[in-house]
C-alpha cells in the first residue's frame, strides 16, 4: 500500500517539476501573424503612457492613427536554432516603416533587433516611441495572444503591448 501511495505521489509531483524550467514556444509567439500595438506603458503599469502632455490635438491624432488597421503593425518571420529564433521583421507606423533582423530566446526571454533601416519619417510622438521601442528592445513576455516587448527609454523601462490583428 505504501508503495502505491509513493508512486501516485511521484506521478502527481513530476509534472510540476518539469514545468519550472519551461521555455516559450518562440515560433508560435512571434511568427505567423500580424501584431497590432495596443498601448505603450511604463513597466509595471497597464496605463498607456502620456507622451503628449497638454497637447490634446497631438494625442487625438496619435490615437486615431493607432485605431487604424494598417498602422502600428509588426510582423516576424524566423527560423529556430536551438533555444533561439531569429529572422527578419517589418513594422508599419503612420508615415514610416522599418525592417531589420530580430532574435528571441525562449528560455531567457530576451529579444533584440539589429540592422534596422527606416523608410520615411515620423513626426507623431507615439509613432516615434514605437520605432524607438523596437530599436532598443531587450526583453519580451507573452504568448500567441499577447506580446509585450520591453525597451529602455533613458532611466525608464517601457512596454509595448501587442495583440494579434484580426
């Protein structure tokens, strides 16, 4: 009887031990979809960051552009190489687009971009923050339904929040 209890206990505990060292499925998270920016916030908050201050007209213009389907989008293509995935990305903002290479590690949850080139210029403050975020990214969190990319902005750590475009 003690042996059966020990076996059942071991069977119940083993899955928990294995889940402590899980890697993200980076291919599933990043590739095969178009990501749409929802907001940019300071790390640790869910409130959209106020880039505009007293300029309500600029804020309204940014939010109108954000609401458009074809702006503030991001797409990845990549190939798995061990624990990392790397490949090319492209992003579209309002008047500009950028492309470059990216790499993410599913175990360490690091995310970086390189060789970023920009086509067009952005005057919108939210669009500029989006571009700066992609160029200065260092970490990600998420799954196939939500993606968060973190970047440094001076002393602050900011979070780009994305959902898949429907």
